[in-house]
C-alpha cells in the first residue's frame, strides 16, 4: 500500500529554489532544512513531499536527461485553493519571488478560477479554485 508520494524535481540552484518555495509559502521539511545538497518541502495538509535536487544528482537516479523546460514540459503540477482571493494572493507571491506567470488569474467555465506559473527552473504549476456550487451538473 502506498503511504506517501514524493515529487522530485531537478533544479539549477538549490539555495535559490529553496528561497523561492519558502517565499511562496511552501513549508520546509525540518528533516532536510539544513541540507545543502537538496531541498524538501511539504505541500498541502496531507504533506505531499516536494524534493529538489541539483540537475546532475537528479540525472543519476532518473536514468535520463533533464527536460529543457524552455521548449516543453513533461508535467503540470496543480494544487487547490480555497478562494479566488487565495489564487490572487499566490500569484502576487510568485511574482515577488521571481517566478514567471504564464497564465494570469482568471475564471474558466464559470466555476473555476486559476493561474499558472513557472518556478525558477521552468517547471509549470497551476493553482485552482473550484466553486463547487457553480459546477455544471
């Protein structure tokens, strides 16, 4: 039975990435807080684990080359919000932390509100609020 899931991402600069994810409100994993060779954060109340590794280290256990995020993406990482205001607030945090907004906050299909951003290494993320009362039946 699966107990926990980790998202492993390659990054160019561990310290800069740690600063970025702290700035947007991700909670640093205390077990790895002082590690210089990796970063670790908890996402959400279920403590989904985000692990950051230098690109060269990542290649040793992925068995593959690092994707060029300037040309395409392998994954879009989504996480939820409790309100439209929370989406707007996160977009502002991402801007201030140096992330790139690729999709400004906006409504979609009359019941969703979201924005998309790239972290410092071009990995794409999306924060989404869903108003279930307005969801089509």
